[in-house]
C-alpha cells in the first residue's frame, strides 16, 4: 500500500492563542512573579496560550451547559416522564450537567435515587457561575474544589467521566490525592485532569508532582493530563497495568521518555496517543499491537521510532520545531497499515524508511 506524506505547508491555521483570555494572577502570585524577574502580564498571557493549546486537544465532555432547560408543566398535567423505566430515567440524568443532574432528586420520590444509581458525569467547569468565562479566578476555583469534594463523596460510583480543569491543584495536594483514590476506588472510566499553576515558573521549577495514585486506575479507558510533572515511575510497582486504556493524552507534561515507555508498555489495548507541547530529551519508541493513531503536536523528540506497530494507520506531527538545531529523526519500521504521515518539514524532520533517508 502507499503512505500519504503531508508537508508542513498543508498544516491548517488555528486560533489557539485566542481561545482563553489572560488568566489573572492574584496579588501574591504577581508579587512572586516579580521576585522571580518575570513580568506578571507576560506570564498571564503565556499561560493562557499554553492553556488554549491544551484545551484544543482535550476531548469534549459528554454533557453540555448550552442546552435549554424548560419550565415544568402545569400542576394539572400528567407527569409521563416519571413513569419511564429506571434505565431511561438514568439515561436522561446522565445527559445533564452535574448541578441539574443532582437536583433531579428533589423532583419526586420516583427520582430520588436516580442520580446516585447513574454513572457519574462530572465536569467541574459546569459548576462555575454562568458569567465566569474561561479565566477562572482563585476564589471561584476554591468554590469548585469544595463542590467537587462533596460530589465525589456523595456519589457511590461508578464514575463514567470526570473533567477537572478549573482548579489550582497545587494548593490542594493532599485533597487531590484523596480525589484520585476515590476515583480509583469507584471505577473511573474517563479522566481529564488539568492543573492551573501560577505563575508559570511553578510548573517549570516546582517539586509538585502529579500524585502517582492515578497509576492504579485499572478501569480507565481515556486519560488526558495537562500541565503536570509526571511522577517518577522508577519507584512504581512493576505490576501497574492499564488493561482498558484506549486513549491517552499528555499535554505540557514534564516527563522523561522512560515514563512514557512505562505507560505504553502497560497499555495493551491503547489505540490513540496524543502528545502536546512536550519536550523529550531522548525519543519515542513505538512498540504496540493495538495503537492506531499517534498525534505529536508542538512537541520535540530527538527521535520517533516506529518499531513494531501492525495496526498503526496515522502518524501526525503537527507544529514541530527543533531544539538547539537538532531535527527530529522519524524512523519507520514495521507499520504495514500506515497510510497517513505528516506534517513533515525538511527543517525540523529527517525521515527514514528502512535504509532510505529523506531530508
């Protein structure tokens, strides 16, 4: 078969930098930024661009706050919805934002246990006031944190989908560990976990690692991490395993190649890998019997080696760049189903097919 190679000129334009307005610092964070010789306004803008890029690649939540909720029928009308079977009532509740879903318990005795018996869908940004926008102030973030704690404790599980993108996690290290343990215990399936460090130097120089608790979430089918330091996998149990993980996204995650290898080696059904805004000193070595799509966005690897990937169909390198003048070497080994490879730039990539080198 033939493989389509897409040049970088075909890369579509995006509006990444305009999605999220500058994220405001509180006075203490601004003062710390100045002590570190960083201009607070520049740091706010830089962080908003990073957050915009991350949000561009995150999966959409399965529920939305944009739908209209209609008023109740007159008192003399027949309540036909409450007569539906439990499975249909649960389906209705699962499509509501978490605040509205929990409130269904007060509709009538018939609805009282529906929310607790329906797999939880929690998107923390849906807890924000309607006029909050995307720039989450710390005061709002703290209120979200309290609400998330109450919801996780109140719902018995399982958890179908949890998006946590609006909290300043570094302020709540111990609480975050408890959240992750609850999610692991109650069978989380889809987890989107984005940190909001401020100032940016906290991300680059902090010792605040993502708690390794998430490595015990064997029920995960989809995991996206944003703006974290990855835990050191050298001390993690070798028996760690992700038997159900099909989609993995790493967005501005500080980690080493060995940590990425650790997850890939333990994800036997992984189909999609997305790496965004990361720098890896060594490289990416792809050996997987299940992976179908790999997306490398605004990231740098010294080498991307497709060693043995019998199911790989697409390898997308978007917005690549060089580090210290070193190009990314892309080596294609065993990938019989590969039909899309791009976007390639002769200034940033060197392509190898077996013994053939294309510069």
